[in-house]
């Protein structure tokens, strides 16, 4: 009996504080993860290197070679590109979220949380909130780098901030996909691989790096109904980076005609679906 108790700790009774208690528990877990990030600064530093490399490489290697609205002006490509780089950065945080949760599972930390009288979804919510803070810091630094290489916005400050909030909403939504992946695999390495393998086609079969007009017809449909594409198009619209000569939609897809609304709908839908699945998986992960 003692061996069974050691291997499978009993769940603590659910706290009676309701939503208020759940929020408090989530913030406590978020604080724990933020303190951990602060004590391991290389996590943040390495998370910055890849997006900065993408900005520099795409700007100076592909800028001037890709036609945007019939022009190969490097400045036009910079303004077309940056919303895509920002969106890729916030979605690639999915792999980090999954790896972090898988690491906690591997070390038995999730079992310890489950033995405490805390809201069942607080562990995951706190983790995703901490990841959102890290993603925000990364996005701020990346925006500074983008400005240094020549990216410019052409809308008022309020709209630009709304553009970044739209990107962060997508990043938060995708962090719940990462949470589900992290709970579903056995090692952090598997979570990292599982978090990236599907992100590459998602981000490249989109309007992030090139206009969809040059894609085969069937890929145009896929790209324009891609949630990632809606967020990129919405951010470009809020930044004032829409390009003359580049149509909103090639196939007449509704998300491309109304990208801001479509992006919000996609992000909220992803959060609802994957948060539900992740919390359910969390409840049964160690039972």
C-alpha cells in the first residue's frame, strides 16, 4: 500500500474559492515560472537569437529578390516581412511551453502540484501566462531590431499596439497547444520536436514571407484559411504595412477580407479547445 501511495499520489481536494481562487493559484504558478526564467537568463537569450537571425537573414538575403506588388524594393519587403517574423516568433514559443511542461512532468513537479489544494487548471494557466510575459519581452526586443534594419509603421500608436496585442493573443493561444503536447509526451526533447514539426509548414504555407499569389491554387486556399495568415494580415493592417498591388485575398477567403476579426476568432477558438483538452489531460496525466 505504501508503494502504491508513493508511485501515485492522491489528488488533493479541489479548493472552494471558485474563480477567485483559480486566479490566485494561476498567478502564484506564473510567478514561480517567471522567477525560474530570471534565474536562468540563457533561456531568454537563446529565445531571442533565432528571431533576430530570421530578421537579419530575410531582410538582407531575400530583400531585393522577392517581388512585392510588382516591385523588388528592399524597403517594401521589410515592411511586408516584419508582421510575419513577429507572428512566427510568438508561435514558435509553443515549443518552449511544451518542453517546460514536459520537464516539470519528468521531474515529478506536476505530481506535487496535483497533491496541493489548488485549482486544477492553475498550473497550466500559470505556465502559459509566464510564457506570455517572456514572449512579450522577446517581441519588444525584436521590434527594436526591426526598427534598426529599416522597418517602419504607418499608423497611429494605438493601432500599432493593437497589432502587437493581436500577435500576443495568437501566441497565447498556441501556448495551449504546447501545453497539451507537453502533457502528452514523455521527455522535454520530444515536446520540443513535437512543438516545432507542425509549426514549420503552418508558418511557411501562409502569407508571412511571400505573397500567396505565386503559390499553387490548392495551397492558396490552405494559406488563406490558415489562422497564422489571418493574424499576419491583421497585424499588417494595424501597422499600416499593407502593400499596394498585393490583394487582400486571391481566393476570396473570408479571413483575408476581415483579418483582424478572423484572427481574434481563430485565437479564441484555439484557446477554448486546447485549454479544455490540456486541463483534461492534466487531470488524468498522473492517475
